[in-house]
C-alpha cells in the first residue's frame, strides 16, 4: 500500500457485447487465486483445490484449509 496521495489504478478496456466482458470475472478470480498460491509448494494442486471452492461456501471451506500459526 502506498502512503500519500499517490494511487495505483488498473484500467481494463471493456467493449460492449464482447467476449472479454464475460471473461472479466474469470480473470479477476484467476489473478486472486494465483496470488494465494504464489510461492507455495505444489502450486498447481493448490490452484486446482482453490478453484473448486465457490463463493457461497468459501468462508467455511477456506477456514478449514487455513493453518493457524498462533501460539496456544
């Protein structure tokens, strides 16, 4: 995150009725999953597993997959 008035903006050209308009949600999801798996061992397996998780069940499923490093 940047301090001060400087901001990073992302602009995506979207033409009406184009194929790219329908693929934007897929692209956003793919980028988010890639960021979660980046640098992890067996990235392909992790991406496949995370891709199976859908929006309605995501918080519960991801909570089960999470490893807690907090001291007990």
